[in-house]
């Protein structure tokens, strides 16, 4: 497969990737130049962006915009990134969760709520970084395979940037999710097959076509860095402090590893005090290869065929699963999983306590938080953050059978009084 | 009807309403004390919050949080408002709309995007202010009649604040909108009847029950002030400058009057330079009583029976309609209306150009913007802001017949190549 996005003649402009210096293999450390590469030419391990940051201060960051570009010095983007049209995601709410904390018996709990991003999931963060890379690499098409959130984010960001988007989805995807992407792009392609088939086709096209930036394939190293901003924001919004514990959903595992990377960078840069923190991963029982490996005490992840309502977490062979295991074990955290019924309960619990309507992935994370408390794996006296990655309006069916009107009445006061709701 | 929310014994604490001094009748100027009053006892005109601001500086505001409470000195809320659990709405994106501007021939266009608020509409702003009033007045129930956005916002804010909510909706409301409220509250009440019936019932209950704060009935003066924050944010995000022209959707008309009030306050406080600006109102043809009056050159608004897909704008007898007429005429703006087909086109146009998925109200506003240009009513050389008040995921049906996959293919490169999308 060709890893080239742009034609060879494209020359990178000075500072195209900011403080990033090269790509480095996570397995063997081999370094390659910055470009549309994602697999190590030596060992096929995943490539990751490496940096030389220089000095970065709290004041610099605080003077930046109320979106992810306040952290531009820590991302593989140019210093003038705010000038290029993008969806301006991030700097979402970090809410003190008194009610949910009281319900679960956690003294000091926060919810980082990414459902209020431009297309209502954390994917806007990673896509914004991928868009910058695509632009700097001279890509002519911005593309992805997806079953939902990523499709929305890519189609919207491409529209705003004025770059052609082509978005691939399984043809049996729910109609609302199709609309939520098709409204942004005239090139939504439905593929007869499951997500794996769509993914495979995307890799094939990435190899055949010149100038296509598939956000989660050939510009993945840049894309993935966007998740670090969740970690930066949590630390800054806590008053430049790391939490004691954090619970993060695990699909590919990339988000969890990047939040950890962000915390480590902040420590190294002296932006927060060095302290121990515990990282917990959340999966749905119907797709829990990392949780299964964690509980079995093994290092190898055995791929599964997903069967859960938490479709945005339904990656049966998670690329970063082994790194999730490492981080959760090293930090004294854990990986846990919950049933689909617990996921539904988690959605309603978060809504009723904190007024946040999360999608099934968030329901999974909240339900795992609950289970971690019940099983004594989480210390309820420590400051804890739970991440909500998406919006319940996208997975409405999950709870539409669970909640509804308490009463249906005639339009009279007498009828209302008879309900007992007064 | 009783206008009392709390029992008479409730005493307001010092500073309960910040810099607000009293309520004043918009018609006759009669003043009443701050409290759960909404109609002038002299002339039945609408009561509005009046203030003595003292000094308010840009620096004070800029040092505040990235939500509406940065403007707390200009709202009827206590100085410690951030400490009370609320949804922390506002400070939403103001996006430079190069693509939409190019499409419409407007040199300098911005979109203020309120679809990324906590429950995805501007209603979170007004509800946050109503919640503060309800709390200070000692209300025991937080309630509203609604067909959608307001129900979501009230139910979510009440859940987070830990105050009982009772939300009234027409029983024939679409199932997704019911779910999006019921997920937050166990007291969703479906009423057999149309929105007018629900509204009437709400007023009846407000009169019968002690301690109920109906956000858009008996605490309406406080509630409505929340819309001013849209105006404050636009000015601050433009770099403490007023735009030359602004296009605002008109339902009750309250939002438009409050944005104008906000601009006037900023001028008086010396926070922005005094300059002329033109205010434009947007309605759907199927519910355009204000636009009809504007075009006829009359002052009186003749109520209509709404028939439009823009349901969140479907108020046939808009309370603030006459003030909208005044403001649009005095500032050299206009009120315009568009058909449901134009509304649908407006939704797709905004999505394809700026990556924002708006609801039918936003589709109306964008379509009116287009029509104002085509009819020469808007000066395309002047800096213009258009407000998007809500999210397309809530009115998916409006465009689900208009957009969809460009092709459905087998999962092979050959099949993709044959589509011509490469």
C-alpha cells in the first residue's frame, strides 16, 4: 500500500507541523521524517509524532482561543493554524459532578463533556489535527471509513475547510446517522458490507489514489495527537493540576494513550506538578478484548467480533489495546466492562444527575465508573474525572424504550392534579 | 392568576439579582420590586429587568469563565452564580463564514453558532438565568410548557441543579423530542392538545400551585435577560466591536429585542464604540405575523395559526412582535420570511459551506439572509452576523428526504472507481 498522500513534488512549508520534529516508531524507536506515513518501515509498528517543545508557559496557553488551538504549541500544527478555516473544537465543559458523585459515593468527581463539540463528539478534535496535516501535505481529498461520529466530523470539517470529502459508511447504517453526514457532503458512499469491509476498502483506496488523506489511515499519527487536548484541558480546567484518577472509554485505545501522553508532557514541561494518577479503561462487555486481557493478566489481546449497542466503541481488534493495558497496569488503574443494560442505565444516570445526554459510549464509561466503585477498584476519596465522548441524540434508540412521559392528560388543571405530580 | 412563585415568607438574600434594581414596565414605565412578576399591575404591559451597573470593564469580563457567567455583572444573577450547579452555557463559536459569504456575495460574514450549547440550542442561556431566579425566589419546582428546545433545556438544567422539574409537551410530539426531555426528568407530562392548550394549562398551574417557577411564564423577565448574552458574546468575539448588520430569528421576538438591548448596554457602558447597526428579523412564511406587519407598514401584529416546519419559530401571536418591528425599522433593518422549501435549502447550504448542522429555525435565518441579499435589503459590503439558534439533530426529518448517499457500492476498489467520485 502506498503511504503517500500528496504527490512527491509537494514540499512542506517551514513550520508546517509546528514543534513536531519527526515520526517515531512506538515499538522500535525508528525515526522517519514528518509525512503521510503511519507504519514503521523497519518493524511495522505504529508511528507517533515526536516533538522538541522549547518553552511553553501557562500564560501563553491561557492567552489563546477557547478551543484546542490554545495548545497549538503542543500539537503537530503550524503556528497560524487559527487562520485556516476549521470547526474550532474543544475547550468543552469540565463539570463538577456533585449529584453523580453523591449517587456513586465519590467525594470529588468531574465530568469532561465532549458532547458539546461542533459535531457532538471528541472526534472533532482529532479531525481538526488531521485536517491541518492534510492541508500541509497538499491532499486533495479528505476521507474516512466510519460508522458515525467520525463520518460527521470529517464531513463537517471538510465542508468548512472547502476541501472535497468522501465518507464511507456501511450501507445498513441507521438513516439518522446517514443524514447527519450527508447534510455536509455530496460524496457519502454507502458500502454493502460491515464496518470491517468498509475499512478494508478505505485502505485499498488510500493505496490506489494519489492525494487522499484518510484521517484514520494514512494521516493517523497526526489525527491521533488531537486526543491529547482532552488531557490538556482537564489539567488546565482543574487549575493546572492532574486528577488522581481518570476513566476513559476504550475503542482503538488511542484516546486513553493520548490523554496519558498529554499528562506526561505537561509534567515534563513543568506546567503541572508531577504526581501519581491512575488511568482506567471502559469497555462494553459485547466488545471487551482489552478488559478480558486485563482481567486474565495477559499481555496479548485476542480480537473479538463486536456485539454491543455501544457501536462507537465496537472495535474488535483495538490497535492500541496493548498500550492501554500497559498504562492502566503501570498507573494502578484497571480496565472494566459492563453489559448493554448497564450502558443504558449509565446514560439515564448521567442525564438525571448532571443534565448531560450522552451516547452509548458515555453510558459505558459512567457504568464502568459505577462498577469500579462497587468492586472497590476505584478509590472514592480521590479526585476523579470521567470523560463523556459523545451525544445521546446520535444513539437515541438506546434509551427510547426506557424513558418517556410520566402521564398523558387532558389539558385541564383537574387532570394534572390527579396525576399526583404537583 | 397568582404571580407568586415562592411563599410570601421567602426573603430575598442580599445581591440575589446582582446589579438588577427592579422590574419596569416596557409600556408605561411603572416600576415594581424584583420578584416573580411578569405583567405590569398598572397596564398589563410586559415587565423587564432594570439595572444600575456601576463600572464594568472588558478586563473583568475577559477574566471570567468561558460561559455566560463572564457577563454576570450585566445579568439578574448573584455574584457567586458560578458556584451554583448549572449547565454552564454560552461562549459558543463565532465563526468567520468565508464559504457562505462567498456563496451569497457577502464580503464579511460571521455565524454565531448556538447549536453547541449544553442541550444544543440558545434556550440553555435563558434557562440558566431563569434557574438562578427560581433558586433565589425559593421555588420548589422548575417547569415549562414547550414543544422541544425549551423542554430539553429546562429538564437538563433542573436535573443538574437538583431541583424537581415538570415539563409539559403536546402528546403528539415526535418521539425523539420526547426522549430528549424524558431522559432528564421523571416528570414529563404529555398533554392531549396543541401547544396553545399546553401553554394555557401551564398558566393555570402557575396560578394554582405555590412555589412553581415556570421559566417562560412567571419568571419570564429574568429568563428573557439570558438572550442578551448572545449580543455580548458577538461583540466581544468581534474584538469588542458591534457588527454593522445582524440577522436574528423571530419566534416571540424576545431574542431580537434582547440582543439589541445588549448592544445598547455595551455602548452605554463604554465597552464598545457607539455606531449604527441594522437589525433584521427572520420568520418562516407559515408563521410570519411580524414580517407581514413589517411589509404592510403597520404597527399592529395580526395573530396567525402556524403552519411551518420551523416549529421552534411557530408562535402565532408573538409577545414581543411590536418591539421587533420598532427595532428593525429604527435601525434600518427589515423583517423577512421564507418558505419551508427555502428553509430546507438553508439548512443544507449552511452545512455544505460551514460544516454547521442547524435546525429548521437556523435554516430559516440563513434562507432569510439569502433573500435579504437577493432583494437588496442587506448591504453586502457591511460586516454581518447571522445567528444559528439550534441543532439539526433535533429536526432531522426536515432534510432526511433531501440528502443521502451519492452511491451504494460493493466493497471493492473497482466498484468505487466506477462511481466517478475518485
